[in-house]
């Protein structure tokens, strides 16, 4: 679900439209906009509310009067309806980790979430450094771990691998992570894991 506020004059006098929206709902919203002002060139998207908190900043420049843009908003809203909480968190990080120049980029990134990993609770440099050491991605002997500067470890990993921090942790491309970590992550998500020996 995406709820947008559109206006043609100022931020106080606008119309809300919830997506996905039917053609009738869109027509009704634009009829109400015409009662505010008939100058369609002044239409702007002021605010966006969705389960992906930072989406508003990326949708701010969407030209809702441009042909096809409303259908793209409908497509995006339908995509968001299928996302669970973790996917929404991951999507926030994916948006921040990439260059986004419009709704086409947002839609493309919404389809590529499987290419990214979410490292849970690694919400800052120090937390990321601790996560990397604890999970063996940056190995150190246990005896020296209490003396490590986790902020520097996290900052160096971030500088070398990109990604972005989000509310739930750190989002990074899977190709930037060690292969053994990805296998461990897949095992942790399994309901049952069997190891068979002949």
C-alpha cells in the first residue's frame, strides 16, 4: 500500500490517493484536484506513506500528471503488498545503497531484493564490525576480540563493499559477502536441515 498526498497550490491544500487505485478512484482524486486548481503543470507529490519508510524521499519527484506514472505507482503498490516486514526493511537499504533517478529505478530495485542480504541488527559501524567478527566474516582469535575497535572494522567493510544501513541492520549485495556466510544464512532459514552420510 502507498498513500500519496498531491497538491497544486500549497502543502496544506491537497488530495490523498491510496494505491493500488482503480481508474474510478484516480479520476475522483483528480476531479478533486481540479477543484483546487486547473493548472496541471503545478501538480506535485508532497508526501508518501508506506511500509518502506524512506520511499517518500525517492517518490518526491514523480510527475503524477505524466502518462504512465500512475500505473507505475499502482505496480509498485501491488509489489509492496506482497512484501513481508523483512523485505520492506531490506528494500529501504537497497534504495539507499543505489542511485535512484525515478520510479523506473524504484521498480527495478524492488525486483532485485534477492540479490541483497540483510545483516540483522548491524545498524551502525560499530554494530556491523561486531557482527562481522562474531559471524566469522572478519576472523580474529577470541582472545583479542574484547580489544578490537569494531567501529573501524565496520567502517572498513562499508568502505570496501558499499551497501547501506537501514532500521533492521545492514543491506549489502550478496556477491560482496563470503560464500560460506551465504551458505550459513541459507541453512539458518531452513525449517529442517538434514546431513546424510553414506
